C-alpha cells in the first residue's frame, strides 16, 4: 500500500492553517480588548446595564415556566434549556463587564485622591465593585439546580458588596457632590422598606425584592458615575486654567521683548552704516592719540621720595641751593634767582 506524501502534507498544512488565527481577527480582538480596558466608567456602566436587561428580558420571554416570578429570578436559569443558557450567560458576561467597571472606577478615583476622596478610596471601591461583579458572574456559572447552597451564598456576597459601598461612601467620598450622599440615604431607605415588606409584612415575594435590590444598586451606581465624572471634569479644568493663564501672560511679554530687540538691532545697524564713511579717515589719528595718552600716562604706583638736597643747577649761576624738607622744584628755582 502506497501513501501519497503530497496528500499527507496537504492535509497537515490545512489542519495547521485551520488552527491558526488570521491576523485581521487578532488585531480586531486586541483593539476590542484595549477599548474595553480604556473605556470610561459611564460607558461600561451603560454596557453592563444593557447586557443584563437585554439578556434577562430574552430569558423571561423564552422561558418554559410562565409562573417563575412566584419564586425568584434564579429559577430562570435552572431548566437546562436555551432560555436558561441565555440567563446564565447574561449573568456571566454582565459580571465580567462589572469587573471592568471596577477597574475603570479605581483609575478615575486615583486622580481624585486627597482632593475629593480620602486615601485608599480607589482600592476599597474596586474591591467592593469587584465583589459584586464576581458574585454576579459566579451566579451564572453555578445555577440553582446545580448547587443550591453555593448559589445562595454567592448571591449573599453580592448583597454584602453593595452594602459595603453604601456604608463607606459617605466617609471615603466626603468631598464628592452632595447628590451622592442624598442618593445613598434614599437607597438605604428604599432597601429597608423593601426588606420590611418582604421579611416583616410578607406582602411581596423574593422576585419582587430582588427587583427592588437591583434597581437600588443600579440607580445608586448611576448617580455615583455622574458625580465621579463631574469631579474629574472639574479637576481637569482647574489643572488647565493656570497653564492657559500663564501662556497668555507670557506671550505679550515675549512679543514686546522681541520687538524691542529688533528695534535696537535696526538702530545699531543704521548708526553703523551712517558713520562708517566718517569714521574711516579719522581712525589713524584716534589710534595715535590713544597710544600717546597711554605712553605718557602717569603710573599709579608709589611716588619716589626726593632727597633733601636738590642738585638742580640755577639758571646761569650753577650754585647749589639747600632746600628745606618738603620744598618743590619751583621753590628751588625761585631761591636760585634771588
């Protein structure tokens, strides 16, 4: 039995090509990932809300149990059909988007440290938002029909994460806009009223209490994102204003100095051009006069001490005259003429 080596190599090459990722797909995936990593908190919050509302809405419409709302939302993912897969996949994708949202919130809060928020606020907010996102994703990974105990405790982590955000925001974000504090108080009162209706009065079921909890969570998160972006915008304006003012004040000074230097240079050039013809013939006498002045300049050193006896002869007589101490040559000349 003969084996065609050419056909074997062709099959191997085709199999290797099928396993490789085209460069265009790789670039598009990298660009999408970089866009998600650098997106603003508002974009990620809108994306997470859209994914959760869209996916849960599709699961509600296509579910096989029309009375699921008598119990809770987790029942939508416990049937093992396409509707349950849609619900669980929605929770998984939404939880991953919330994790990216926590990363973006930390990035923006680090810019506001010691200005609008206290030290350590960025790390605390990321941990609490990440707890909410991770518990949401794990809820989709572990449905209610797989393990009820694990599913319930995972959802409790999500509740604790949001409660931690509500409790720590008035202290860690004390210089944020007052709208955030007001929304925190309203969310607390809203949750307390829902808990009383569910646990105390028994007027609502668990599904409606979950709707109340999620609406409070996303409403508070929306107000938080708006306040965060407003603080970042005000910080950017405060940072750019001194630089712009400095540039505006420096520009006229620089322009005036340049104009003055140009005028001075032009005046010097005109003076040099006009006096070139006049100064050329007188250059030699000026130099000779300067040299003569340097030659007969009296030294600045110590004067020599004259002797008491002057040896200068008198005019016509040649006699020596005894001069007192301190007399000058003019006095000797006058004494000799007598």
